[in-house]
C-alpha cells in the first residue's frame, strides 16, 4: 500500500514537471526575449533603425503599439531624440521588461543606477475589461548622470514610458494625439485574435490618434506567418478561417478606406535582417 502511494506520488510529480517543460504559448505574439532571436547576437542594433528617418521622431510625440520588451522603443528615443515615446503592449510582463531595459541602459551608461518611481498603468486586459491598477516599478531609477551625453539633454526616463493596454479594445483619449505611430510586426496578432473587424479598428484608431501630417510606420507580417501561427488558440484558429483582408490589401485599405494620403515603401533600404524577418515596411502619411 505504501509503495503504491509512493509510486503514484512520483508519477504525479513527473506529470507536473512535464507540464512545466511544455512549450509556452503566446497567443498575442507577446514572446519572451523576442528581440533576442529577432536581432541575435551578431548585430549591435535592430536593422530597422537604419531605415527610419530622424525627422519622423526628433522632437515628436510618438507611440509604439505592441512594443514587447521595449528595446525598439528605447532605441528610437536614444537615436532620434523624441520629445516623448510611449510603448504599449497587451502583456504586463513585457511592460515590466521594458522598464527593466530602461534601468539596464542607465547601468550600462553610468555604472550606477539612480532612483525614480515609475508607474505601470493597466488600461485594459486581454479580454477587453478595463481596470485601473498602479504598480511601482524600478524604484531605483531617478536621474541620468551629470556626464550624460550632451546630445540627450533630457532625462531618458522622462521621454520613454510604457503602459499595458489592449489597443484594439481600449478607448482613445480624446485629447491625446501623436506625430508618429509605429506598428511593427503586430497586425498578424491583432488579425488572428480579433479578425477583420479588429484590424480595421486598429487602423481607424491609429488614424484618429495621428496629428495632421502624422506618420504611421507599418510592418505587416506575410500571410505565410499567419498560417504558421493559426493554431496557437481556438480563437486564432477560428478567425484565420474567416479572414477576408490579406496583408497585401492593407495598403489599399489604409489609403482608400482609412484616408491616408500617400505611402512610402522603404523595404528596399532594409538590410541585415535575420532569415524569416525580411518583412515589408510601409510609411503612411496622414
């Protein structure tokens, strides 16, 4: 009897351990260490930064939708000297990663970490329910060192911020607008989780949030990528079957239905991307 109990206990422990070892599923594309395998160890920075124009960001208010761990968000702030840039992501863990990378940058830059209370605002959850939660993050961040580069007169932590938000299902603040909005490798996940209606909502909200003359930088994933990820959840599997708007139609939708006045295809200037990430990059002008 004792041996039987012991055997069952061992079997249960093995099953629990097996579950832990199973591959994590990220139904919203909210991968851990996304930039680790997208950029790799061979490159010092994301190749996409080399084809973005300084005038789209310098002294501008910017929004990065689906920022993941915030590396691109922070890199744009550093390289192009934004007035402000907000990174939003559906996953609060990725938002914490973003603040961690800000803290890491301070350590690398100064060899010392300063204190500043940072707030995490939860504007919406994955199922669209709205809530208001404030969490204290990275209390050790405050100011950059006195010898910080003259090219960045302002504190980076006053420029970059992060917020958890389900962009498709959250409400647009009527008094907030942006000069430049980025949506890099995000449309597939919106499309698979919220269908054609969600995609149109995404594009329409971006249009409303942009100031006249504003810039929308879009990196859509190809249809093949949809096929590869269609089974990550029951929702994505169902929506995949019902999608009418393929990625190759996005340009026409944004110009003819949403109302952007022109588009630049800057893909040809991009080089150095890892295999599987050679994606089109389109710049729409409001």
